[in-house]
C-alpha cells in the first residue's frame, strides 16, 4: 500500500492515514455497528475484488451516520474508486501498483476514474444531495427527461 | 418504445470510453485478468470457447429499425456478418475482437444500444412480454416501469458486485409470456393504473437447481418499485453465498432461509430505506419516463377489420393462423417472424437479413420491431389490410414460415459450438430435429410443442420449461443428452418444470429418441389433445419406453452407459 490515499470527494491525493477502527467489509456479523459514533473514522477492508458486501455496508453506515469518515482498504484497485465514492467512502487506499494514478499522481485520469459518467441515474449514499437527507431522491428522473 | 434522451446517449458514449480505458489499463498491467473480468462482463464482453463474445441488451425486447440496421452494420464490420438472438432479449456477436469492442459500443451508443449489465454479477437486462403495450389482455403497459428500474439499476454503485447474476422481468397480463416464474425477481401487474400494483416473485430460476419463483409480496404499489427492489438486492448482496458459485443465486438464499424469513428481512430493509426517503418515485417521474415512449401511429390501423380473412390463399391463411397474435387495436396485427429453420441455428440472423427485415418493418410496421424469449422477432404494428402484402414480402426473403409455437420454432442456446461453459453441442441436435420435421404438415399435425435445448446446466436454452427439453451433459469427455418431459413456460397454461426421464442419450440417439416420443404421442393421443395433455393423461412411462427403444440402434461406449443416472 502506498503512503498516499485518494480523497474521493475532491479527486486528489493526500498523505495516507488509516483509522484505528478497522472492520472486515465481508463480515456479516457486525456487533461493532451499534458502537459507531457519528463522527468516527472507520476503515472497511475489502478482501476480494468481487465481494460487493462492503458497498452495502458503506451505504448502510452512511444512511445512519452522514458525517462518518469512511476509508476503503485492502484489495482496492483503480477501477473500484467510482463505486467507492458513490457508496460514501471518503478515502481509498489503493494497492501499490506500477504506473497507477497514485504513483504517477495523475490528476486528470483520477478525475476520469472517479467521474466516468456525465450523468448518474440514481442518488446514492456518496452523493452530496444524499448527505442532506430527505432530499428529492427522484431528481435524476426529472433531469434525464429534461 | 423508449426514445433515449441526449443524456442517455452521452452516458452510453461515456461507458464505451470507460471500457476502452479499462482495457488499456489491463494492457499496461494496471488491472489483472481477474480485476478486469467483472468490468468487461458488465459491458457484456465474454471470452468464449473460440473468440470473445459481445452481448448487446435489447431493453425489454424493443427495437427500432435504425437500431436493427446498426446491429447489422456492427456485425458486418466487427464480426462475421451475423448475430444471435438470445432467450433473454439480447443479441450476441460471437466473433468480435476484444480491442474492437469499445468502438463497436461507441457506434451502438449513437442509436441507444449498449452492453451495459447484459452479463456479470449485477442486475441484468430487464425483460418483458414481447407483446407489452399491444396485448389486448394486459392491465397496463409495463414498459415504463421496466424503464424506471432499468435507469435506476444502471451502474448502481451498491449493487454492481452481487454474489451472482440477477435477472428481472415484468409482465402485465394474466398469461405469463415473460417467463416471470424463472426470474430472480419478477413483477406481475395485479391492479390497473392509476393505482397500479404488482405481485412480486423472488427466487425463481433454472440452472442446476430449477425453481419456480415463489410469491414474496402479494401487492406492491408502483411507487415502491425501486425502493423494494433496493431492499431485495441489499439483502441478497449481504447474505447471498459467495463461497460456492453454484449456490450463489438468490433462489438458494430464499430456499435456505425460507420464504417467510426472507420476506421479513426484505420488509425490514424496505421499511428502513423508505423511511430514509430513498428511491421514492412520484407520478411526475413516471410520466416523464412515459413521455419518452413513442408508440406506432395507431390511426393507421385498417378500418375494415375483416380484411385479413378475405384471402383465398391457403398458405397465407396458415401463416395468419400461426404467426398473427392478438392486438389491442382493432385493425392492427402483431406478426411473429420465426428466426428458425433447417440450416439456421435458432435465433441466428445475418446482417443482410437484418437489413431486409428492417426495410420490411419500415414498410409494414412503422419501423418497430420486437425480440421474443423464443428467439424470434415481432412486427408489432401491421395494418390488417397490409397483411397479405407483408406475407408475400416475407416469403420472398425466406421468413414466412408458419411455425410459431410448433416444433420448428424450437429454442436452443449456442451450446458447445461457441460457449465455453457448454458440455455439449446444441446446434447440431436442433438442426437434425428441424430437418426431420421440415414438413409444415407434420409440424401442424403435432400441434403446439415447445422444444428447448441447452448445452449445459446453465439452461440458456430453457430446457426445463420445454414440453420436451434436451440438456447436454458431459460424461468422461463425451457429450450426452438428457431428456426432460412435461415442462411448460407459462404461455397459455401454468408454468411447470420438466422432469428428467431415464438415462442420457448419445448425440446419435437423441434425435431418434425425440422422434420416438412424438410418434408415440401421434399414435396415442385423443382427438384435440396436445402433447402435454397426452403426457399428463398417460404419464411418462409409455414415452420413456418409446425413447429407450432407440438405444438398441447404436452401440454405446461402456463408459457412457451410466450418463445421466
């Protein structure tokens, strides 16, 4: 893992700092959930690339605690950061890999990876509107027909 | 049908560019094969037995002729000038080069076509009744609801890495023409608009463990469509098995925890999401999607609704009887165009044929075309006065076979000739049976008969729900075929899963076995009795005995004698 992490909200790199609170994203038994505080920083560890449980867990945490600072650690590669951002992760700690956006500090490519689509069809836990809660979640449907 | 907006088209362009960048990162060593796999699959890009395959989604089976021509052009430019209609309203190109796929998708994007989520462990291409919006027996047109869900599920960040694939279907008719009972999630309309609601089935599917989906919710208001789907998929995403691929579908989760417990979990999640105001849909939202739907101009319907019956040509009459389907508009007809026949793998169509059919649709069906679950096409808006002219035009290009619903209209997956998963070849079996029943009189004499052939347990040929099903199995490296009897897709009667009868047959035996079963039926049937009715009355034993008699005709290798036990 590199000494930099991706700030998913700002499409930038910053010094890596992994939170003390770390949990396995694939763990279905989650006794720790009830002890999370609204302003905690929490790292979720992804063991396998195809295991989507971490995304639902992140959404669940964001629905309960909109201010939570979520980090993704473990088997994280460049093309996962779009999904991580939209599920409410703030930081991603990528695997160390030659020529990656982190190693090259390639800002433009990082933006493309994080925002590949000119339009997103659904509101999700990582979206700004979502953080305000009780927003009009059907905005996408109006926009798409505009 | 839904007309994509400029934003929809831009998203499709973005998607093609994204895949191009992902393939480049793979080339640069920044993405491993394992990391690229789910990303390319979510664009419908497979690596098959001989070559890559691109699966292009035809959303709930609706096509315009500009899209059909675009498919023809893409198949010609990047493949071997033909495509294959699948049993889930997709088109597959079987010989495309990986490096050409982004460009092919860029071209398809301009007409609103794509491979988004046509594969992979995500919510797949949403399907529907091929006669949706024109069927006289439907409560309402389910397509705008399917489109709502299609948009919501596209690149859904939470639900793109599910335990396994997830297939969704919609129908709004009492008769199941959308195969709702074999889908992971299915919505059946139960009350009319404006207070539309759906019965919800969850956990159906074929494959290694065929299950007809149980009803999990008797009534779901349409406003909750997205929220409830989100709840179902979140429960599945978190609790579905990931340690065993063959037990990862939602049907296994539903069966293992029980329908009641599963329902409770979904309802709790649904309540929570709903309280948070997530995924709520309002009538304005539905209306906006509905406004993007363009229907044929029904004013072009024939005034004289008896014109179709006025011909003296018996072949035309036969074609009408078999291939014309009921229509909600008096003076209009829906015409099924079987993409079948000897020498043609079921569902295969050349670029040239696609263009010819597009031309005919422009002339006779206002440029609207549909794709069915049985690998056929439909012209949904043919004025009655134009039927005979259409028949003659179809006849001139070889597409006027009056075989809809007969044995010649069989369904088959690409099987071992193409698919890396297949245990056996499907297409030679389909072709041999098609040859034996090439006579239209013989097909008519057999009456309604659904023959469905799959090359492996994945059941893309829907063998479980054929009146006669054929399943390819592997035994010590040799291809064998199990026979199933008594399945039903739900068309015209309740859905049923066929039962495997006896030991598997060799490739040389299986066409004989099918013929022996059908001979037995012809000999034993009562007046007006269909194959399935005869099977139900007589039981399978007589038919099994007839099929087993063909085993004496060839010598089996000793290692294969227990295949299928």
